[in-house]
């Protein structure tokens, strides 16, 4: 017949062991075994408690209270451990390792590339001025990239743009588009005037890379065709665009130039942002920076697209996105945009 002293000793032993044993149970299966050992019908607590039946009333009261306290503590610990084991098993299923309650070290957040931000910004200004957005293939044929744009075969103007040729398709010579102007041809051939589009995208030139050149870069083409548009409209649209993009009214200059697909052709310069026109290294002491090419669409281009140049007329322009981004952010080397260098990209 066990005496109350022995029973109390057995209870003390359980009390000294159960918590560490629970902490050692790392899975719900192990915790189940632990529960059976301490709380099960044939478990240690039950067998100690059943042996209390033979004790005197007074002892039973004292020992019973100790036993019940231990039982409640074991039950509470069980609930607590069950939750911990379940959540660690859940995290393991999700592939999470480590202590998820530790403070985070900060997850680096991704963002769009500054060139794409510039492309988006330029596009959204033109959209606000009533332009729609058109698209065209980056692998073009000679017809859309050159011939339809009034580049005569073997004309020296073709040499203005060194071209990456890819394999021919049938008798069509295929190439990586050297500018976004072919989108003008595609849009005019597949729709009816009036047109007022921009065509943002990537273009390719067979060029050596340096601070101001790359073999792949971005342009935003713009063109507007109707029966009344003139050079003054082009000037107004570009002035409004430049003011919105740079956030202030800057003196601009239209300089006569030559493109096969426009007549007259102009190059548009803006007063140098670095020296405000006084002359500096950035503008080669001219006080102006060359920004984009533009002009009135050549009658041959309109007729190549089936439009009667006596009825329809329009303007076009081509914007170099890299050049705009470099001007706005004071970047002096185009290559920085393509290096995926986080210290550079993180500044935008
Ligand atoms: N396509 C020309 C280039 O890449 C840029 C350009 C100039 C586009 C004048 C135009 C334009 O639409 O009117 O060099």
C-alpha cells in the first residue's frame, strides 16, 4: 500500500520532468506520445492518482490538490505546445525555416527601371495631349523600316543607320528595326486617317557602345495625320511636351535638318539644363542640347501608305528615351542604364 510520501515523491518526479519532455517533442506525433505518457488513461499521472484511493481522507485532500495542480499545468502546457508544434509544422510545409517571430531584416523592394519610367512618363504626357499608343514588331522588313519611309535603295541616307540584318524570310530581307518610324507605315496602312499616335519601343543599331551610344535603345515615335495639321502644330505639341517633361518652360530651337521621311525636317534643341544657355562641357559650349528629330511627313510616305498627299498631311517626331532620361537626371554615360548596378539604379 503506497504511502502519501511515496505518492508525493512520484508526483514531484512527474513535475520535474514533464515540461522538458514536452519541449523535446518537436512534432505532433511526438507530442501525442508525450500526452499519452502524462495524461493518458494508462499514463503516469493517472496511475499515481489511482493509487491515492487507499489514502486516508486528510492525506487524500493534500495529495489530491498537488496532483490536480500538476494535471492542470500539464494540460495547459499541452495546449501551448500543440499550437507551437502546429505552427512550426505549417511553416515547414510552406518551406519557411527559422524563427518567424524575429524582427525582419527588410526585404529589398523591386521597382521599375528608370528608362521604363522615362518611357512611361513621355508616353503619358502625349496621351494627355490626345495621342493614342501604337505598336509594331522589333523584327522588321526592309520595306517598312526603309523603303516605305522614302529611303531609296542604296541611298546614302541608309548609312545613317547601321543595321542588324537577320535571316531573310522568302525574298524579304529582315532586320532589327533601326527606329520606331516603321510603326507609322504599319498604322497608316492598317487604318484610316486621321491619325494621332505615339509608338514607344526598343530599337537596334549596329554601333559600338560608348557614353552616348548603344546597340539597343528606346524611342518614342509620334505622328499625326489629318487634313489641316501644319508645322506650327508640331512646334506647339513639342513645346508643351518639353515643358511638361522638364517641369518648366525652356527655350527651344528648331534647326533645319534632313530625314528622308519628312519635308521639311527639323532637329529640336533645348537650352542646356546644366548652364542655362551660357555654354558648358555638356552642351559643347553651344548653350543648347539636341533633343529630337521631327518634321512634316513627306508626301512620298503618305502616298506609299495609300494616302493622297493633296488631301492628307501631318507631322512626325522621334524621341530618344535614353537622351531624355540622361538630361533630366544628369546622367553622363548611357551605359550606366544597362549595367544592372544597384548603387546606380537605387538612386532613382
Ligand atoms: N527615325 C529617326 C531616327 O531614328 C527619328 C525621327 C526623326 C523620327 C524625324 C521622326 C521624324 O518621326 O520625323 O533617327
